[in-house]
C-alpha cells in the first residue's frame, strides 16, 4: 500500500520533514522499531558489563578485540554492499532476458 505525503509536504513549514519521518503509518520507525530496541538493549548490556563487571585486564583485552574488529570492518562492509549490488544487477538482467519473447519457441 502506498502512503501519500502530499498533504504534509504541501504545508511548507520547516518541520514538515520531521513530521513525515515520525508519521506512524508507513513510517521508517514502524519498519525498524523492533531491531532498534534490540540493538539498543544489547548495546547497554555490553556497556554495563564492560564498565561494572569486567576486570581491568579483561577490559584491556576487550578493547584490543574491539579495535581489531573495527580495523577489519571497513573491508567487510564494502564486500557486503558490492555483493548486494551485483546480485541486484544480475537479477534485473535475468528478468529482462526471461521477458524477451523468442521467435523459435
């Protein structure tokens, strides 16, 4: 179902964009609220564990591990995005190719 935002945009106020983002019907927040709550909860659990439960030596090891992962994460993101892009291009090409009518058949 398509949600029309023409009435909200037509008012032309400075807060129109924010009003559209927080509109629940067809909203971005409606799509991601479960994942947002989960990741926020996991972040705070890890923060409490790091600050109050882990010993100083374990905090140092965790910081080393986090910096190791951060250094490698940039390569992973590029590969991941490139994989999705190539998959999308190939799927579109296959769809176009399959929709071409062949005279031989």
